[in-house]
C-alpha cells in the first residue's frame, strides 16, 4: 500500500492494498472531472484509503486546472470537509 495511481484507461484513481483495489471513478468533459463512484473493498474499510484516492484525484484536477463535479457522495463529503478544495467545484448549470 504505497502510491495512488492514476489509471487513465479506466478513468479512475486506484490504490492497491493487500491485493485489493480502492478507487474513485470519474468521467471527463472539457475542463471538468465528474466523480461518480468511490469504492473501498469491505476488508479494507476504516484505513483511510478512500480519502487517499480522492485526495490524489482532487490534487490532479487542480494541477490540470480542471473543475470537479462531485456526484459521488464520498467525494462531495471529502470536499465539504476540506476547504482547500471548495474552489474546485464547478458552478451549477443555469437553466
């Protein structure tokens, strides 16, 4: 359990722990990463793995100057708990 890996082919950030993968999935549109699912296998829960993959994904979005849409409840709660990421949230569409 070391490094979060950006698996661009699968459009997700992954962390291998004990042979199982915790991840957060996204889809891209111009200038925006939409997060729709985060998963930690049951045997790995409670170890902060989801937080690590989401943190890495948000740092990537910032480095790429992208906004984020947190459709995933976990990503939404992570952003709410970390004010340093509030500016990444894309404004809601008007109309």
